[in-house]
C-alpha cells in the first residue's frame, strides 16, 4: 500500500509525486527508529502501466527525514546523539 506516493506512467516514463509537506509517521524499522517516514511503498510495489495493467518493473521507495524536537517528544523517539 502506497503512503503519500502518486505514480503515473506515460509510455516508458514513470513519474513519482510526493507531498513533502505531509507530517509523516515514525519508522517501523527498529534500525531506523530515529526517522520520520514521509512517503513509502511499504516494500516492493508493481509499476502500473498507462491505462491499467502491470508492467514488468517494480519499485521499492522510502522518503524519510530526521524528526523535529517536538516529534521526538510526541512519538517517544530517540535521537542519534542518545545512543
């Protein structure tokens, strides 16, 4: 399931749109507990063909950022400096 990702295919060109202003969520990955995920394919996702159907390509994408101090407190995250 795509989170904050809009993909369109025109011919052989895949266009990806991500709203970077979205607040995101804490990462589920235990090795990335310091990150806020802004957009994700949540694993491998098939590239859809123009007009429907599925192409042979797949995509695996995550966009993340470091949390603000407020997000660290709100979500109980730890910072890199806390290790």
